[in-house]
């Protein structure tokens, strides 16, 4: 437990030598967000493709039709 407190309260080791450190981090995060959005769009497209393929395969299956006669109607 004491190691956790030492780690938690220890000084952070950030590269603050550059005056543009925060701006560089923002640019890096924006590029990462763009990459994730692109991956998200690709995954959505793939899921839709799989769904459409599955639906077409299900539609090709012919259901079994049973000829059931209702005995209460006298037929």
C-alpha cells in the first residue's frame, strides 16, 4: 500500500522542456481520434456487410410447411 502512495504522489516525469508540449499533445490526440473514427467507420461497414450476407443466406432457406388439419372443425 505504501508503494502505491509513493507512486501516486511522486512527481510526474513529463517532458516539459518544450513550450509547445501541450499543443503537441493536442495534435497527437486529434490524430489518434481521427484514426479511431476511421477504424470505427470501417468496422461499421464490415458489420453491415456481414449482416446483409447473413440475411441473404437466411432468405435462401426454404421453411418447411406442415399440412396440419384442425380436428375440431371436422375436416
